[in-house]
């Protein structure tokens, strides 16, 4: 007969630094991406808005540029908000991962350390992957809401695969 015991106060305290670190990372990344999404969708924060964003996507060879602009804005905006809240965290990380892989592909020829470099995009990509692998932490909606499944590493790996596959499909459609 196997019995399960509740975590002790010591066990909960030992995860506190990790949980706080994940909260800070989720908030920083999620709110940054949500602001970028608001720039695309609504033109907030001196953003381009949908029409100018669609023209940019068209100039970069994306078909259905208006739909691509809406999709990118939703993935950044709502994916970022969900990531900040720790809500459906692996899927939120996957949405950001997919968008940022495309952003990296657009800027690829600009080098690493330059005005058109890709270091910012790579930092966001690896931050999203980190959150997908580590999970949302204790201070998240995912942890607080009882009907959501507890985080498992397989969810993070599946989310990363989803982000990579969808980004690849979008890139293959690009002229």
C-alpha cells in the first residue's frame, strides 16, 4: 500500500526561489510580448497597427498578410498575457516561440550584434523555451485553478514541438 503525503513547509520553502524566478521571467517576457501584440493589433505604444503591420508582412513575403498580422498580434498579445498570468503556460510559450522564430528568420541576415541583429529575438526564444520546460511555477493561474492539469515536462516538450512545427509551416508558406 502506497501512501502520499502533502508537501512539507520545508519542501515548499525550497521551491520558493525557483517559483519567484519563474514569476519574474513570466511577467517580464509576457508583458513585453503583450505590448508588442498591442502595437500590431491596436497601434498602441507607437505601434504600426494592423494595416502597416500587414504591409510589412507582405513586403517580407508572407501570404495573406492581413491574416498574418492578426495572427502575429494575437500570438504576441494574448500569448504574452497568458504567459504573464501563467495560464495554459506551455501553449502560451509555444505561441511566442513560433512568432519569434519567424521574427528571427526575417532579421536573419543582420548579424548578431548590430542594429538589425537577432540577439533580442534569440533571448525571447530561449526564455519561452525555458518557461515551457520549467513550467509556470507555483505563482500562476495554472497552479491555482484546480481543473487544470498539473504541469508535466512532456507538456513543455510538446509545446516546443508545436511552436517549432507551426513556425516551420508559416516559414514554408513565405515567399
